[in-house]
């Protein structure tokens, strides 16, 4: 599953990219770390977004999170 949204890229073959699932109040959420390639599509920055996730549509869920999800910051140990 490779998902591209504008300058954002989620590619599970890249060690920078991953997601963590968490359930709260009966809903499933994913915290996604992807690559922000910048305006020239050549950069390689980490970007993090979160939002609702569905096991029935993992690609669509990640696409929706990268498009409309909330940002989440790095932790002090990052």
C-alpha cells in the first residue's frame, strides 16, 4: 500500500513510514508517520497526522488521514 497525497507519501517499505492504531470511546484511530517531500517533491521530512481508521479500508483511511487528519508532534526523545 503506497499512498500519495500532494507532497505527502506513505510507503510502508520506507522505514520512516509507519502507523500506530489506538482505540478510544469505541472508535479506532491511526497515528501515521509519513514523508513530506516538500514543494519540489525532493525533500525527505517526517510528517505526522492522525484520524479515524478502518480495517475494511486501510488505504482509504490513510489517504483520508493525510488529507484531513490532525497533526501530532514528535515526542521530546525524537
